[in-house]
C-alpha cells in the first residue's frame, strides 16, 4: 500500500478492455482535477492495449495493475486497498467530464460529517439533454426494494428541465460516479465481491444507511455517462446479475419480519418479467431470470450468514430510511402509468 499519499481525494477509474474510452475520456478526467486530487486507473487485467496506451500517452497517471479480472465489485475493493486519501471518487471508464465537477462533491462531504457518499447529476453522453439510466438525479428504492431514480423510472428517462436542482438526500448513489469517505467504504465492508457487478453500489449504500449515514445528490456537479460500457443494458449476463443480486441484496439488508415476504413477492414478479422476455422472443432474457433464481438458492446459506453478521454489527444503530418509498414502483409505473418521479 502507498503510505505517503498526500492527496485529499483520489478519482479512481476501474478499467477493463476500455481502450476506446481511455482515448476518448482520459484527457477530460485529467483536465478537471482540482488541487490536492489525483487520478488513478485500476486495470482489471485488460487484454487490449490499455496499459501500453496509458504508459505512453498518460505517463503521469498512476496505474494499479490487477492480475486478473475481478469484476466491478472486487476490482474496486482491491484498488481501494492501494489508496489512502480521505475521499475517493469512483468513476466509470465510460464517463465524460466537460466542466468542474469534483469540488461541489467534496464541499458537501467536508460540510457534513454524517454524509457518507455524494452522487453528481448523471446525464446521457449520447443525448446530453436527458438524464442517464444509471443514476440520473439520485437513486431510491420502493417497498419491494426495486431501484428507481429521480429522473428515471424503469425505462422512462426524463429530460433535464432543471426539475432536480436542489441538493437532496437519496437512498443510493450510482456506481457510475460517486464520492465516498474512504474510511467508511472500508469500515462497511466495501462492495460485496460475490455480486461481481451490478447492484453492489445499492447494497453498499443500504449498509451505510443502516449505519445511520446520509447519501446525497449534488446537482452542482454534472457528468456524462455512455452507459453499458462493459456490459450492454440488453446483455443476458447483465439481466442475470441484476435479478440475482437484487435478491441477494434484499436478503442481506431488508428489515427483520419483512425480508422473506419481500423476496417471495419479488420472485413472483421476476417470473412475470421472465415470461415477458419470452413473449418478446428474448429467450436469453427468459433463461437469465430463472438462472438467477437458481444461483440465488445456491448462495442462500452464505448470504443468510452475511445477514446475521451485519445484524450484529449494526445492533443499536438507528437506520436511515430516507429515500425509501412506501409505494410499489411496479404498480405506479405499469398499472397507473407513472413515468416521472414528480408524478408519484
């Protein structure tokens, strides 16, 4: 571990075969670093020319070379072990930076010790007048732990018309871009490596909120996300991970007395989602959902043990429920036709 790191903040980018994104976006990451902030790129054993490119074109950027592809969750955990700045900003490799964005995030963290993590406004890099799916204007969850966003409900994406210009407490910060207190990231256990990728940031934020901390949205900071940079949003692998990890996250974190009821209802709704894939002729999506349930059962014992360990560690701590809706977002969207957050 680097023990003489002088920086207040580290912008940490996890790269896997992202040479095209490095060429497109690395200059922007470097050009918008405030004083006392460094850029570090952790490479998840890329098989393209990412390392050679960085060493030739960005020799002043620190590189953490991981020996194998550990996935998003474990890859970031291993890279965080090589960082000792007070704050770390986790940034996807498919994020474009166009203006000053780090200082508002750090100012919010510096101004309130109860804040664990802060998310910027996340816009669609291909359609910059609109929010981007993975985070938009801050993440929330409903009564069955379905994630949604201010600015995005399922596939309905809102245009940014300055409707989310107030700093707001949320439930989860997008893994695409968020600033976190490094000590709290580590103390809470970091990302769950069993997730591999997807939902790990919601699981992390849920644990931080169980510790009583706040997760915030800061609209004064803005980034532009390509989305689906490593796994396409239509990927069956992504579908599998999202459905499996959602159930694992609920098992770990849902309140006692509610957990198995929520899981049972989610599995029924998952079955409807699977048959929806089937009716659309998307066989890979259909099988991905059912494989996710089989994988969930395979991890049931391990995650029940994790749940017990977390319950002990959070005993006596007042959980922070801000950002959790008592409504069903599935009912609101698919039955009532709600497409925008402010219509809820």
